[in-house]
C-alpha cells in the first residue's frame, strides 16, 4: 500500500463522513446482529476500513462501503492474502478493474482461505495511518497500559469480532481491575491457595475417561 499522510485522510473523510459512517454502521448491524461491540467501537472499525480502502485507491461511496463490508464478512486483513494483494497492487490496471477482479469465480478458493480462522488478524481493524506499536525487546517489561490492552483484548475475544482498538475508558477500567486483582492476591496466603487447589481436586474424577 502507498503511504498517505494522516492529514490527507482527515480531509478526505471530513465531508459527509459522520452520516456515511452511520449509514454503513446500520448495514453492518443488519448483516451481523450478533456483534456485541458498541456503536462507537464499530464506527472506529468502519473508519479504519475506509482508510484502508482509500490506501488502495478506492474512492467512491459504493467502493468504500463495499470494502468495509467485505472486511466484516471475511477478515479485516483480506487484502493481505497473496493473490488478493497481487491483484489490488497491480498498477497496470485501473483500481475499479482490480477491485472487481478479486470477486470473480476463479478467486473462490482464495476467499475460502481468507475465511479460515488462522488467517484472521484483528490488528487490521486499527487505523492504518497510526504508527504500529513496537514489540517489546527481550529485556523490556510490559507497562500497565500493555497489560490493560491485553486484558481488554481477552475480554473482546470472548465474543464475535471485530476487535477494534481499546478505548481509554476500557484501558482505565482494565488497569483498575488488575490493581484490584493483585491486591486481592496479596491478601491471600500460599496455604489458602493450596487449600483451594485441594478443594477443586476433590471434585475431579479419580481417573481420566
């Protein structure tokens, strides 16, 4: 994908964008009624999807909405499949031709691969214009924010995707939950942990089936 400054995206997304995001949100809700994410969380995912579409050169309302709906229907990183990426990146053809090409019948097997759970990468629900978080080095320790993001991610993973970036409110609550859990852990003793383990063990069958 080409690199486009975030400020340019802001200009592209300002005109009529709130109404268009809500229009797309309504279609997403209708197509995926089981999603437990809040409307604001889904709006963030939709805006990120629009930006990814713009990076590919898609610009019409129809193309932007279609791109986002494909993200929800298949995987947010569908454009990273080698064959999809190859076609979308082939600058010899207009983007309209490239976009239509990936939905032709001979691509059915590739879409099947994209639908596999192992292909799914929730990181692609994040804003592509924002810098990616650098992985921790071997001698670095995670911060409270790192742990909070992990907690929020685990909670989100208990329900259906997508998994958009955590809000500050969610991070603050997760950090408080961690503090409370650590405090409670410190108030108990190893003897209490052992007693609890023995209690649980008694409820287990003597032998495996």
